[in-house]
C-alpha cells in the first residue's frame, strides 16, 4: 500500500495547561473518509486543530503528502492542500456569500502554489453553486445573514473552493435539522467521489457510521477503538461506555 | 452669524478630512491585528517634517506628500517588524512600547527641525483665498484639502469594499485565525495594511503641516483627536472613521467658535455620552 495522504504520528497536544491529546496516531488514505467519534471534551476538535497547525502538537508529528508539517504555520499547511470546515462554521460575517467562496482563490492564498502541482481543480464558483443551489440564491447576501444550514453549506463550499486533497470537518451536522444532516451526508459522499479525503469529527453517530471508511473512537485524549464501522458496531462495550450508544445501529 | 456658521462648517469639514487620513489607518491596523499603535501621531509629525524638507529642497508639494508618506512607511515597517511584533496580543505592552517610540521620534525631530512652528510651503495655486457664493471668502487650501480627503476616502472605500484584497482584510477583521486556515499569510497581509496606514499618517502630516503647522507636541495633539475619531466611529470600521472624523471635525470647529473656553469638553463630553450608549462606537461590533 502506498503512503497515506495524512499520517498523524503519536501526537501530544496541550490546550493551555491541559494535556488534551495523549499520543494519538492515525492515517487518512487518499480519497477516503476517516471519522473520529467521542464524547464532548475528549479532544476531537483539538485533533483537527493539531492537524491544521492551529494548535500545533508539542510532541509527535503530522505528515501530509510525505512532508512533515512540524513548525509550519496554518496558512502554509492550507496551501499544501488542506482545507477546514471548522466547528461553528466560522463564516466571515461581513463578507458576501460570493466573497466568502472566493477568498481561498485570492492571490494571497495561492502565493506559493505552483502550476506543476498536479492539483485537482474540479471546484470553481460555478460548480460549488451547482452543488449548493441555496447559496446561488443568496450569493450577494452577507454571510452573517444566512441560516445555520446555509452557513454550513457555505463553510463546505468555501473549503472545496481551495480544491484541497484533504478536508477537515469539525462537527458539520451540529445544530442542523435532520433533513440537512442528510444533505451533509450526501455532500461528504460526493466530495469523496471527487477524490478528496475527509477527516471527520462527529458526535452524530449514525452520520459518521454511514459515511466513514474507517472509524476511531477517542476517549480522554487516546484512541480506544480503531477499525471499520462494521467492527465498531459489534463493540457493545465501547459503544455503551465511550459513545453512549446502546447496541448496534 | 449665518456666514460664520457656514465658515465653521467648512473649517470642521477640512479638519475632518485630515483626521480621516490619520484615523483610517489606525482603525484598520487595529481591526486586522488588534495592534494599538500610539506612534501614529509621531508618524504624522515626522512625515510632515520630512515633507517640509523635501518641499523646501525641491519646491514640489506633490513630492513632499509622497516622500513624507514613503519615509514613514519605511520607518513603520521597521517598528512593526522589530518591536511591535514581539508584543503579541498584549495591548498594555503595545501602548507603552509605541508611546516610547513616539517620544523617541518626537525628540529626534526636535533635534533636527528645532522647536519653532514650521509651515510646509504650498504651491502658489493653492495659496490665497477664494470667494464663495454669497460673498464669503475662504482659504483655497482648505477647500482643496476637503476634496483631497473625499478622494482618498473614496479610493479607500473602493479598495476595502470592492476588491479581493479588501475582502481579505475584512475577513481578517472578522476572524483572523480562519483567514490563515484558508491559506492566507495574515502577517504578510498586515504588512500591506500597516504600510498603507503609515503612508496615510505621513501624508497627513505633510497636508496638515501646510495649515496647522508643525511643532513639538503637534504629534500628541493630533493623536488624541484622531483617537476620539476612532473610538466614536468604532474600532476597525472604515465607515466609522469617516463618520467619526466628520463628527469630531465639526464639534471641534463649532466648539472653538461658540464655547472657546470649553472646546475640549465639547469634544470629549459627547464621546463619553456616546460610549455610555454604544461602548463600541457607532459602527463598532461585538467581537
């Protein structure tokens, strides 16, 4: 098997004084969805932030496309082909929907990108608006005026506009109505079909189990399970104790 | 009475144009990087003095404006890069540091240009008075200054609201961390915005030095008034800097005319009341 797109190797991350990630390793092969499940406060968001360089790990290494990300600032990591759909969406409130979507394509964001990078360039403004017709209708509205669901679409669309190899998604279903959660599920599958990998952090057990190729369960900063979703659904103790889900789905 | 009122309105508007030049840069650097740079008044004075020297040597007012602005850009970059950067997000450290920098700049300027009031020479076509409809007579220079302020304001507004780099700056004011996670080097963006702010401050010194004159202490006087503009308008808001400059300029002009012994109160009284009602200023937002 070739080298995975993303390889997290034994990272230890602190948030202020608290020791959040206590030696975590995982791989994300290209074009797959890897989900991290776990209760609140177990280090899921910290894992995403560690990979994106926003809260760099104190020990261990994150290797992306064969290169260590140690010491590299978030913008350089993003330019290497990683995009984030952050928790709480973090839409730029005073920018229009169009400006939000075009931000990753600004010259400042592409400064170090070379043409010979061989990067997928599937997503552009037209394709994103095709995928999210709700956004097309509100293209000139300020991001702050959108509903929660629309903001989530915008956050995903903004990430895709960078044509990343890996999308980090932190709780994309948070606060969404069931119908919209289904749409998020479809979007993730469609993103994978276009060849992007996803590292997904979720509290929505059913959603993560339905889209993921591989699942990790995190508890108190360590993984207590890793394997395919089918295997997890047979681990009654882990489901019950670490996820608060009884029995299989 | 009416004619005086009109003249004071023009006085106030021309001061507003000058204040806007200084306040717009201050408010954008703060909005983007949460950097409080109290040396902006010193940038104003130094830019003015350098412009004065250039104008005296070359006879060109335009060259003085560009040169005064450019010199402050260079100095401002060094101060950002080697001093302010090390303060992180510590506002108290930034204030103390930049106040110190301002004192140093002020003293060096005193050593070079002396303690007298100096006036930046203006070209002949900007001198003298012009007659307004209704028989009012007004200095031509201050009229042109209003036009200049409007043009700079319009250019800044277009840059900020209508260009992609403006969108990146606005996004940075909204959520700096998310901008960097989008692949944008916010530090480099800040260098650009900071250079623009320095240029505006230095240019303001040349433009202001041609009618308010330059003297030791002018840096602090203008800084205090520009801070009122920024606070009234709302930190980080370009529109706020425009509206704030107009309000403060007019208050100052009418205050000096109607209540000369209370002119500072006329400036700070309304600011205090406004802050009680809107602690973040007119266009300030929750952060």
